[in-house]
C-alpha cells in the first residue's frame, strides 16, 4: 500500500514556470519522492507599473517511505 503526503509551498520566479520549478526544487531539498505539483494560485508582483516576479501557491505531493 502506498501512502502520499501533500505539503503547501509558496515560491517565486521570473516566470510562472520558473516559480513552479522553484517550488519543486526547493521542496526537493528536504523531501524525497515528489510525484506531483498542483498550482493552486498565481500572483504577479508589480513594481513601478511592471511585473517583476511571479509567485505560486503550490501543493506538492510525495510518497511516504516505509
């Protein structure tokens, strides 16, 4: 039987894709067996009327090792 756990993370990047990749790579530093990432929300950080960064609220799913 396989059991999975879900954690919620916030990550930033220069694009939406970069923010999602940052979420997975940063979580992967302390979590093994990541299987999925679900982006729950996307935000754009605006400075001087220009988008400077993107932030994602993501749920990362990984398998619990026995």
